[in-house]
C-alpha cells in the first residue's frame, strides 16, 4: 500500500503504468527477484541487504524516506485495560522510549552489537550495514509520539488503497499522554 501510494504521489498509476505481481508470498519476493522475476522488488531487511551482498540487486530507494513517517510501530489496548492498568501502559511505553533514546545516542556498530542476539541467522556485519542504512535514512523517530500528521498519512495510504471507507478523528483514536510522559522522564 505504501509503495502504491508513493507511486500515485509521483503521478504513476500502479494499475496502468506498470505491472505489480502481488501473487508472490512476501517472504519469497527476494528469491523470485534473484531468479529473474521482475525488474524491481520491494524488500524489508535483511532481504534487501542480502540481495546487495549476493550482487543480485541494489537498494535504489527507501519507501520509508519517500513516504514520510508511517506509523508502522504502534500498540493498541482496549479501553478497559487502559483504564485499569495505566501504570503498566506507562512502564511499557517508557521501556520502548528507552530503546528509542538508545538508537538516537549510539552508533550503528553499537546498536548492531546489542540487537544481534535477536537475529541469530544474520551475521554482525550485515546487521551493522542494515542499522547504518536505517541510521542514514533517519528511520527512527526521536520519540514515540504518534503525531497527527503521521495519522493522517496512514489514513491517506489506507484510503488510497481502498482499505478505508471513512476517516477516524485523530483525537478519538490516538492517546499520546503516555508517550509524552516517557519523553519527559
């Protein structure tokens, strides 16, 4: 959806100006591309870096850079849980913000060493390359505050893809008090 949204923003019609094969399982797109299917592929990491390392492709653009801050990482709770457990919500938000603070204050090499155990199938050099790319692209926000502009962008993308029938008011759905408190801790 993000890719098609970006294309439309660049006056490229994804339905008539190119062919997008959506039949390939997302986990198999890098292999399909490596074996000659298509001229371009959309990949998450570590697949994008693996294609470069194998000299089977090159990262030519970042959808994240082209789209703006799309709120991929967010969490939701039921109102009852939120009302009954505000201290748990705050502690969780504080912990995630602590991670955000860490990536803002450490080098890609330091970050890669810390997160490497979460990716046992990927060597440290590759993880460092990926983190350096994210770092250069300003992938990580400084805070967890779900801004109204990002909420609007998300709704624009969903609407453009035909997945959103009616918009929701930002203030009705998004609570930022916990993220704001975490930033100020």
